């Protein structure tokens, strides 16, 4: 019995070291049980033989929500707009800030009573309608516009049916899409004729232009040929001996006589050689006779 009591004396502090012997409102420190500080305060000095625990209130933007032995208060949470968050409830000494999703956002990560991360609601595009409005906890649901309906704007609550041209005794000119209404026009609108006329006119215009081009080219070629022949004829003129020796030569004359035509080939060759050597050639054009050109 005595031994048992001695055992307890030694063991008790050991148990208390594991804080089994302190009450739920106490904490174990320096071999003693001290009272915890109430929410909103932190321990400044541990209790002594004479004094109980000395507690001080939490500074601004810090809090402690439960009775504790903490030497410092905890920093308040900040609701960051970058995380899609806004402040729902400000921080107090006894409670942390409560964050919630920003407008048109929904919480994707809850944390205790608040939200830790939020995402923007899906935006329903033209061609869609809002099937279900988003909440702070759920995303918006979009639906595709069914056949023969359309929506032109973002955030459309519903899709409007296409205008039924036939029921208006009109003709459909443009079919509706999921983002646009159908367009109606007067009945028996000569759509196909007008539609066909424009390309036809274009083709005719194009053909005219092409034909004109071809004709012009032919005409030009013919004129060129004529000029070439004229030039050839002029080249057939007999040489002027005096000019040949002095580096000058007559190569053109309008009144080339047909009898000189047979003499040409040798003269032409000589002409070419002469021009290669860089000698001067006198050109006699029909308008400006006897002009000298280098
Ligand atoms: C006891 O606590 C009071 C404040 O509660 C303080 O003024 C005093 O100095 C403390 N005494 C000792 C011995 O710690
Ligand atoms: C609308 O119609 C087009 C083509 O038919 C389709 O690609 C598209 O997914 C539809 N919906 C929306 C919302 O644009
Ligand atoms: C969504 O909310 C708008 C008003 O904000 C309301 O007009 C519309 O009917 C709602 N849509 C649904 C599907 O609840």
C-alpha cells in the first residue's frame, strides 16, 4: 500500500506532464496547471504560485476563437479578389474573417463556414440560354438553343423562336441560325433571277474586257510586223560608200525601190557587224529624215 502511494507520488507529475491531471479549462506548464485564456485573449504570463494566468486581448487583425494557451493571437484571414473572394464577415478578436465568392462567382473550395477559392460563373454565349442560374456554390448551366430558336446576346435567359416567314405570308430570304433570326422578304421576290443576273453581268463584262485585250494585242502585233517589214525594206537600200568609211551609214529610206530587195542579205549582215563595233548609224525615219543617233 505504501509502495503504491510512493509510486503515485512519482508518477503523478509524469501524467501531468502529459496534461492528464489538468482540467479542460487548464493547461500544464512548469509543473503546474494554469487557466487557459478566454477567446479573444492570449497568454502574456503563465500563472505563478500567487497569480493566475495573465492574459491580454488580441491586437487588431488577429483573433483566437477558443480558450487557449497560445502566446500570440492568430492573424486574420484576408479575402483576396484574385482568388474570387470577398469579405462576408469582418474579423473580430474571437472569430476569423469569413470569405465568400465575389459576384458571379461560385465557391469551389469551402473552408469551415467560408470559402477559400471561387471561380467565375460560366457565361452563356449567344446561341445558348441560361438553363440554371449560378449560385455562390454552383456554376451557371447553359443550354444550347434548340432547333428553330436563337439568342443574340450573352446571358440570354431563353432562346426566341425564329420568325416564321410563311405564316406571315412572306418569303424567307435568310435562314435563321442559333444566333440570328430568319429574314423575311416580300413573296415571289425574284430572288433567283436577281441572284443569277449579277454573276451573268459580271461574266459578260469580263468577256468583253478579255476580248478587247486580245483584239488590241493582235492589232499591236500586226502593226509591229508592218513596222518590221518597213524597217527591213529600208535596210535593203544600197550603201553609201563615203559614209561607210567615215563610220556613218544610211540604213533607212522611205523610197526603197523594190528592185533593191534582192541585195539585202549581205547588207544586213554588214549592218549587224557595224553596230556591234559601236559605229554610228544614221536612222532615217519617215518623219525626221537624216537624224543622227549614237
Ligand atoms: C499578478 O498579476 C497582476 C495582474 O493580474 C500583476 O499586476 C502582478 O504584478 C502579478 N504579480 C506577480 C508576482 O506576478
Ligand atoms: C450554333 O450553331 C453552330 C453551327 O451550327 C454550332 O457550331 C454551335 O455550336 C452552335 N451553338 C453555339 C452556342 O454557337
Ligand atoms: C436567373 O435569374 C434571372 C434574374 O437574375 C431571372 O430573370 C431568370 O429567370 C433566372 N433563370 C433561371 C433559369 O432561374
